[in-house]
C-alpha cells in the first residue's frame, strides 16, 4: 500500500503517535470532525460550481470549451499514433 509515498510501516507509526497523543477515546471525535469539515468543503465546492454554471447559462457563456479541447487532444493523439505506426518503444 503506497499513498503519497508513504508505506504501511509509516502509516502504522503515524497512527500509533496519534493514539498516544490524543488517546483512543478522542479519535472518533477527531474523525467525526474531519468528516464534517470535508463534507462542508465538498458542499461549498458544489455550490460554487452550480453558481458558475447558472451564471454562465444566464449570460450565454459557452462552457463546452473543455469538451472541444479534449476532442482536439484525442485527434492529435490519433494522428501521432498513425504517424508512428509500428515504431513503438518496448520497455
């Protein structure tokens, strides 16, 4: 298990330190608080996205630019694949 270049032994040591510092009875409260905080951030982000989409529709702004860019990138990738053909690097 690797998460942000942290292996299992490092995670175990971090959890051990957290238990020693805060105590086993406080960990559920801390986790609950972190969960509520993450939920508030997610809700705020969704509200901002919704407000931007509503404003762009109201003022007639084209929001399909990202789709157009992705389609162009796919086209370029396909062209590069056609040019390279059978010449591919084997690793």
